[in-house]
C-alpha cells in the first residue's frame, strides 16, 4: 500500500503543510505513480510476501489509480440497500463502499462497509479461497478508504445490530482498494455520527465540536445525518420550485453584482469591479419587482443572498440561499398570502411523504420532533399576537416589533393553542417595516405586510409593495431616504406596474427549523459567517 | 389622470434625475396621493366634464391606487388566450392587460390590449351604454398603462391580422386604469418587437439598439420574444434539474464567497469581507468535488458564477448562471460523458416538445433555425476533429487548442456531415487543459477531457478530475502552480475519494445557442459585463 509521507497529525491541516513537505510529497507521488504504472491492473499486493505461497494472489490488492483504462462491464454492482435480494444466490455481487470500521480476529477480518446511510458487515476468513495474506491485507486497509469487493450475500441467524443491513452479511471473495484514506483522520465518522443524548456522559465527551466538523467538512458530511440533511434540503428546493411552477410561476435569475446598495448601504459587501466598485445583492427584491413590472406576473428565484452583518448567532449566515417569490395580484394582497401559505403547506406535506427516510436518519442522531402544520395554515393578525403575548405577561406597545425571544414565546403559545409549528402573522406595524411596504388602507399605523414562522422563528418576511412611483417617493422621503440613490428603483414603476406582493425565504432556516436543529451551520453545506470563509 | 411632472425625454433615465426633479416629483406625488384619497374607489373621472350629461359615469375612470381594500370576487377574470370560449355568451368577462396601442376614430376608440404574448382588439364606441366622455377617456390612456375592462367577446367576420386573437374582439362595457404609464416612453414596444429582417430597410432604421433596450429593461422585457425567451430559459433549468434528479443526482449549493482564488488568481473579483478580503467563485468545481469526496456520488448545482474577464464579446458575461454537475463513476469517465450527453438530448427533446409556443414567439422576431440533434449524441475524438479541420484547409498542430473561428468552422463541418447542432469532442490535448485534468492513460499527449458544442460554440467543458492527492500535486507542480495555495484543494482528496468527472454549462449560452440568437445579453435578464452593472 502506498504510505502517505505526510501521515503526521501535526500536518493534517492543509495550512500546516510546509513547502518542504509538499516537495517530499511530490517526490513520493512520482515514485508512487511510477510504481502504479508497473503494477498490473489488479491483484498485485504491496505486503511483504509470507513464507507460505499466496493462493489468493490476484484476488486482492491496490490496483493502479483508476484512469479510465477498462470498463469492467462484467462486474455486477449492487447497492447495499438491495443486497437483501441477493441472499442465497450463487451469483456473486460487486459492491463499492467505504471501510467504516475493520476488526481482525485471528484468521478472520470483520469489516463494516458504508454506502451513504447504509452499512453492511463483510467477513473475510481464511479458507480454501482466501489466504492468510489476503485477510492481513484487508485488516490493514485504512478506515474511510474506498474498496470494491466481490462477495456472496449470506443470511445470518442473529440480527447484526451495528449495521443497517441486519439480516445478511457479505462473504468476501475479492477485495481491491480504489482510494486510500490517510491513516489518521482529523475526526472519526462514528464520533461525528454519535446520537446527541444529554443522558450519555460518554457521548458528550467524545462529541466532535462544530469547528472541527466544519474544518473537515468532507469527512463530517459523510455521517448518515448529514447525508440525509442535504438530501432533504434538495427536496425543499425541488418542492418549492415544482409547487410554484404548477401555479404558473416563472423561474428567473437575478444579478448578484449590483451598482447600488439596496437599502441604504448598511450590511453590504463591496466588490472591486474593474476600475470601479459594486456591491453584492442583499436580496433579489428589486429584480423580482422589475420582472413583475415587465409582465412576468408570478416569478420565483433561488439563489445566493449576501448579508455583511457581523452577527455570530445560531441563525445568521453571511451568505445563504434565498427562495424568493413575487406575484402580481388583482385587488388584495391576501391572494398572495394564500398562495405562499399553500406553498408551505404543500412543501411540508411533500417533505413528510417523500423524505421520511431522511427524517428518520436525522432523528437517529438529533432528536427531531415531528413538524406539525394545519391546512390551510393558521393566519393571525399582529394585534392578536401582541394580545397573546400580553396575556402571557409580556409588556410591549401596539407598534413595537417582536423581539427574538418574544417571537419564540409566541411560537410556543401558538403551538399550545392551535397545535401548529407554522403560522402567518399578518398586518405588521408600518413603523417597523421598510419604506416600500404598502400601508394598511384602513389604519395607517399598520401595513399590508406579514412574516411567517416555523417553530417560533421567522422564515419569511413579505409585503404588498408600493407600485405607485409617486407614493413610493413620498414614503421614501418619510423614511429620510436619499431619493437620488433609489431613483432606479422608483423608475421601474413609471411604465405601468400591477399591484404585487411577495416574500423571501431563507432555505437553510427552513431545513433547520423543519428538522428542529439548533444551528444553521448544520444545514449549510459550506457555511459562511463573519469568522468562516473556508473550506 | 395624474400627469407625471417628469415626463420629459431628457429625464427618462434614472441617472438624469436631478435632486430638484425628485423634490418636485415628491411634491406632486403628495398632491396625487391626496387626490387619490378623496376619490371614490371607482368611477370618478379626471376629464373636464362636457356639456352633455355623462350617462357612463361610474363605468370608467382611474380608481384609487389598489391598496387591498376590496377583493371584487364577482369579477370573472379571463386570460386573453381563453376569450375565444366566451364568444357570443351573454355573460361579460373581465380582462386585465396593458394598452398596447390605442386609436380614436370619430365616436369610437380601438384599443389593442396585450397580455404577455397575446393581444386582442377592444372597441369602445358611443352607444346607449357608452358616453362620448367614456370614449374620450379611453383614447387618452397612455400606452403601456394597465387597465381592467369588462366586456363582451364578439366574433368578427374578418380576421384581425394585427392581433394574436384574430377571430374575436371585445366590446367594452367598463374600463378602469389600474396603473398609468408615463406619456413618453424611452422605447416603443412595437419597435422593440419588430422582426429582424435585413430586407426591410425601414425595419432596420427603427430598430431599438441594445443599450437602449438594456437601460430600459422593464419595457424591453415586455416584447413577445422576450416573454418567450425567459420562459424557455426557465424550462432549460427545470429540465436540467428534473432529468438529473431522475438519474439520482442530488442538488447542492456551493458558496460564492471563497477565501482563495480558484485558478491562480487571474480574472477573479475581490470582495471586502469584514476586515479581510475574499473572492467571488469562478466556478463551483472544488465544492462539487468535495461533495463527491463526501459521498454524495452525483451532484448538480445551479447558481451564479463570476468572471472578472474584460471581454466585451457576444458571448461573455462577468456574471452568469452555471449549470454544474459532478459524478462519481466506477471505472471509466465515459460513464459520465454518456450521462451528460443523454441529459442534453433529453433537454433538447423537452424544449422542442414543451416550449414549442415560446420557440414560435421568438421566431416571430428573430429567425430561428430549428435545433437539430442526434440521440444518442455524436461523440468525436479531438484528433478526428482536427483532421476534419485540416481537410478543410486549416493548419494546426495535433496538440493546439481550437480557436473560436475553428470551433465555429468545425461546428459547420459537423453539421454538414452528421446533421447535428450538438456534439461532444472527446480527448483534448493535455497541454490545453487545467492541471487537475486526468491524462489519457494510453497517450500522455491527450487527456480524459471533453467539450460539448451547440451550433459550433462551446457550452460545456469537463473532464475526469485527478482524485489521487499525490498525482494531483505532481501535475500542479508540472504546471508551476504554488502548491501552498491549493493545499486545501488537494487536502480534500486525502480521505478517500472515488474517481469522478463532471462539467459546467453556461445557462445563458445554452438558451442563446438553442434559439440561434446572436448575443448572450438577449438571454440574461439583467446582464452584467465589464461596462454594465445596471439596472
């Protein structure tokens, strides 16, 4: 086996690699490549030959790096989850997977092979077909290495509790290393996958901390919970788009590089743009609204959104994925609120029905309370929400915004009273919303705006926007906004624009709150916060 | 009607608006808002009353800005394309649309109402129900204003050539202005929608130039061709995702803000990131590959990609939408090439079958040659492509890259010989590909890499990537790349990584080339190039 010369814990991080190490590495790599060239495509082993002849020679080893030489169409690859169909059949199967754990015991080696969320026990025991050398080779394969094995699926009398495939094991006939992992890993998958159980003091001690996970995300993402979280996240996006497309929405793409900071210039990242400066869009809102003014009627967009907020909380990222939508309506913005509400309900139904396996996998590691929702969703007036909070002892004025603790409290009160983890809060005070928010026609202290909540945390903010350029100007002036800086925004409404409303959803928040996770970094594959831009 | 005080062509652009104009505007806006408040919800008109009593009073006018007061559930709104079902029925219909053109002729007014790509003729003629004042009011509505009208659908004896609905007209009973457009528009929709016909000298003279279009994109996007282009573009993304999802791919999201410039630091935008600097990702490649190393097996991502190239050509943007995919394979990268090829073929079939209306609408303005493709797609070896070019008189070395003119020529030669607008060119010379490209195992002058072409222009570049960290280091050194700068990239492969290949597709290019358009700015809703970051 090619031994990695940098297999030294102090040199595990990329940053720690000195030029010298890199040079040595390259030299060894050249050697290794040369060695590989001279090796047959399969079967030669690197172990020192033992005294006894190796009658398994050619049935195991580390072939040369796969460089697309052969296609091996004769190899019948079967997913681990389908192995059950091959129990007791004469025909052998091929499986590619990772060495999850490996344990040698006398003349046999037990190896647990992992494929995504599935694991299966494999046995290599000395026999007429399997030599001592082959067993030894197998026992020395580093954890997390990728192997191809040919095996027979065999029924087992006692359930194998440590694997997802509990009724069978693989009796290995051939085994080849496709890709070797370093001997020492910065984190163990078993530790990273350990259930969070506050009653298990040992579990707490060997928990992998978040920065170690994120620094070594390629390993961390291999846990069954992470495999499931990001498959469910893909489901959220798919459902969002499919549901809206079925309702006649058109997907659009809005620029991330913009010439003027959207809302006054706070919390915006600056980009050097040739000889000039530009900004990263904090929201696609202006562009969604322009698409409405351009007759696209109902639009959505899924894309990166940037916030230069120096917030180091469990729910803030500097870059996240926005699920944004905007919709022209005939006479009342509740046409839009109902559409968004129905979209969420359909999404929750879809996740429940289509991602049950993923939810179960996450639940193995993190305690997930099933997400409850009503259909149609609950819609409360802001004043009624305030009344509920006051009845619970909170002191706040009619036109005060909800603090984060009060949002959470209201979420609990709503859950108790109505039995739902999702609700819509309508008619926010005008004073706490942006200048482009349409005031309530009946009570100027309020507005045609709304937030939506999951488990007591805001996941959508939206409103009817002012579509009349004169009135928009008036409201901007009222907010002391420099009109010249938003002239382009106002201009978009001078050529006829239908009344419209919309909202923006944080994708990572939806996944975090749907699963009841405690940190948004768990639902961003490569999270960005004020202190992290790597990997 | 509220007259816009800034209705002056010199002040049409947002940039031209002085602070003074903005001030005046706001004052007028305040007046207008006050006026709107005092107006009844419907029916009052702003025209000076004539001597004769107005027996249509209350059946037309400009109601107050729609602020979500009433819901009007009794109004039966019908899309223009469905009006045909209402011909001859007693029941009146409601239609919301834009005034495309309007022409007064004695006691009647002909108005063409537009809704997306559809147009219908509306007639308001003086009668027992329609007053002179109402006809006059209608004749004065600015083009591009949005109106609600109540009307009867009536069959016409002669085809109305100027409308998409040619067999009917609307006899208007009521008409209300929902949103007024400025009297003077920076471009006329009719001009912007005029077919490109080199034989029509008049057509060429009144063509709207590209910068005028892009400066006033909200208007320009209203042309039938643009309505169709961006609906087809949504179809490209939908098909790309649906086809890959059905093949077991998982959608991921990769960060746009990165800590190190991907390929040496050229052509990259710098972002100020709190007290530090960061970069905008030129491709999601490293992250796609990390997802593969993290066991996601087959991934795709749709998102913004940034190139700080000072290229002002018909096919370069500084920000575009990347359709990227990456896939682990068993033994040969052709498993991936076949998957990508089949994805394109399925996409072309989907566009042809599901977007026929959109293609026809674009064809009304721009001559579109139907896109031809083979199933399975044609795959040529690079050496054979070079041989075809040489046979056509091109002088080039075996290991030379294809110049843009040669790519186009080869596209024409392939089209003539094989009858396809799409093909795959496999086995590029190693020397012209990035360091992470896997060399051809049989001939080290070539590589396991490929480009794909539509109408002779490259729309995908891809390869088998080197998944062995030692060999990757060796190749990087061969390219004189500072290993310390790509340590994080190499590190991702030290924990076991399956062989994999992938590619990146430019969404706007696919749409441009599928439709045979001449400029990528036609297929980016809000294009970004070295000279344009607005609107």
